[in-house]
C-alpha cells in the first residue's frame, strides 16, 4: 500500500505595488489623461507648459509597464 503525501507548492511572494502591472497601468492612464486636460485648459499657462512633459511621461510609463508580467 502506498501513502500519498500532498505537498504544497510554495506560494509566490506578492510583488511590491510599483512592480504590479494593473495598478501601474492605471496610474499611467491617469497621467496621460491629466496631461490631456492640462493641454486643453484655458486658464493657467504653467499647466499648459508642462502638459507635453506629463503626456510623454504617462505614455512612456504605460509602454514600460505593459511589459510587466500579470
């Protein structure tokens, strides 16, 4: 008679927040939206000045984060 022993596979450690794909894609998308709003608002020149930088940062962040594993 053989006895079957159940062995558990070790649980993978949870990734830190800044290495998870889902939350970081959300942050990148919000950053792109913020840059878009900054670009088309007619009130403050300072917001308009940094809108392109914000858009580019969000786009680059989204491209990099989309390569992360799920």
